[in-house]
C-alpha cells in the first residue's frame, strides 16, 4: 500500500468514527425516549394463551416420558401386564420421577388444572392413566404386604402411608379426579379410570385424620428434626385433602378440621411484621427462629388457596382464612425480584432466585385474582411477571431448571442459601403446569393491556389503535 493510500484509509476510518456534522442527534425534542426498548433479562409484556400452552405442553411431554405407568419384574426387568402375575418382585417401572411421591401429587393436581383450563384431553389422560394403575394394583400389593413380604416402596406408600408426605397431595389429586367426573356428568363403569379410587382415598384420609402424629392441641407435627416440630410444608401435605374430603362427602367435620388446622398452623408460623410464614416451629425453642424459605411459603399460600376453593361461604372461619391469604399475597408481592422470581430465602436478596416457589406464587396470585379474592390491578401484573420468570426456566426438553432439591429444616441461613438446584428435582414440574394453567385462565378472564409500555389490568376490555412494542420488539396492537 502506498503512503497516500494509507493516509486516505486512515482519514476515511476517522471520518466514519466521528459524528457527522449534519447528523441529527437523539434528544428529548426529536425522539420519544420513553419508547426505547428496555433490556429485560427474562421477558416482559403480555403473552398469548397459546404461547403459555406451548410451554406447559412441552413440560407434559417430558414428564409423560419420564413417568412410565408400567409394572416390571425387578429381577428380570420384564414388563408385568397381568394383575394376576403381581408378586413381591413386581415394582413400578422407574423413570425420572416417582408416581406416588407428594411432588407427583402436586403434579397430578396441576395437570388436572391444565385440563380444566385448556380442554386438552392429553392432560386428563395423563392423570387418569396413572391414577388407574395405582387403583388397579393396590389390592394385589395389599395382599402381598399383609403376608409380611417386602414390596416396592413406591407402592407401599399408597397402601401403608407413614407420613403426610405419603398421603396428602396424591389423595387430594384423586379427590379432584372424582369430583371432576361428578361435575362433568361422566358415567362411571367398573372399568372407568377412577372407578376404584375411593378405597385409596379413604385409606389416605384415614392416615391423615387418625394416624398422623400431632401436638397436644391436634396440630399436625413431626418428631424430626426435633421433638414436636411443626413444618410449614405439612399445611399442604395434610390440610387440602381434608378440606376436599368435605366437598366429596358433604360432611362438615372435614371442613371444620381443615379450618382448625389452618388456624393452629398460623398461630405458630405466621410472622405478622413480615407478612410471611416461618418454615419451622419447635415446641421446645425459645425464641422461635424465623427463616422464610421460599417453597415452604409456597405450600402455605397454596394451602390457603385450596381450602378457600372448597370451604363453604358460610363457614365461620372462611373470612379469617381469606384475610390471611390477602396479607400473605401482599407480603409476597413486595418481595418479588425485578426479573419476576422470588429468592430462596424470601427476605434475603443475596440468596438465589428459585423456580418452584416462583411458580407456586404465580399460580396462587393468578388464581386469587381470577377468584376475585385480591385486586387484579394490584396483583395480576405481579403474577404475569412471575410467569415470564417461570417460562424462562423451561428448557427445550421441557425440563424445569433452577429448582431447589428436597429440603429439610434448618435454623441458620447457610442451610437454605446453599441448597442445590437440579432439573430432576420433582418439586418444579407440577407448580409450573399449574401456573401455566391459571395464566391461561387469567389471560382469558381478565383484561391486560400495555399502557405506556407497562402491564396494566382493567375492569373491561380497553381497545387501542396505537402500536405498542412488546418486550420482544414486535409490535402489538
């Protein structure tokens, strides 16, 4: 290159870099700066119901593949297809998740809610197939167990529950399946999917009501990690099934017991100045430490939602339970991270953002809005932002990421802050589908609009003829 060409090249580069003298500069007079696209990290705006369904469909396909409704011989691995061939070596085929765990009880309820929201029979059939398998095999396994033979642990928790974790969540999903058939007017037959669920329901309820360990005043409790410990988790593991049993049978004693348990849990676990629940309460402790673990608070507000769904309007405890839900919703909304998530320890912003709690809160807030329990203008944007966060954690395979693994109880911050996360933590799958189902209802029942780039909810449909940019840069009218 000649010297002249080198100089010319350098001058051209400098000219391209320097602002042109006649170029118009962006300023407040010539540019609507408030319409600049924000750099949202997980998304913002109003999704379509179809896009939400696409996400939960992906999750359903994944869990369907990971939860085979099949029996096998544990010695040979061969499939057992006839009930008459069940023996002590027969077990549920192992996939990524367990068909009888409390996490899967949550999943069954979430999937049933998705069927109600979408009408897609794939959701109904997923639950019906697995409920039916458990109902069909229970009599044979019960006989083997009665003969003092060891049976598959996943089946044992169905016929001989040892804890609320074994009983409550799966039981509640079965009651919902029974109630759905009655509501829809479907005719039962001896071979119908839920014809034989009632014996399992009764067995679960017998354990919850008559056999679970309790404090002296009757509150559900455990003997670990300390004697007479109350776990916030056990609100959900025991109370909703009891409340739903009231709806199934029409017997007031179940409603009364569910309401009494809520009141007694709240008397120990609710921290008014935080508007949150502590995770654990130990009878012998003084004072009672308060660690506000995310998923446990999720179990609490989910319990309140489930109880309010079936508790009669005339029940004397209903106003207090509704007031507690409203206070909890306000306390949670105030702690939402700006990316839509909630923290592992809710009041400690230095702990990680966790998906399962976020999904549960998203469901509960959206559900409370749809039920008219809390104000749509104040809380629906919180739920919608929560869905954006949840949606961002469902990968292409349908796995749910950043879910805290199973967690016991601790009384120091490090225990909670350093709990691992894993895509195979079963706790995330039901809440994500449940949240998506309720989000579909919210988008159909409520009236969200972007106004000056912010999500707003209105009392009625508000037309607009101005183009508005959604978070993805696409124009929405």
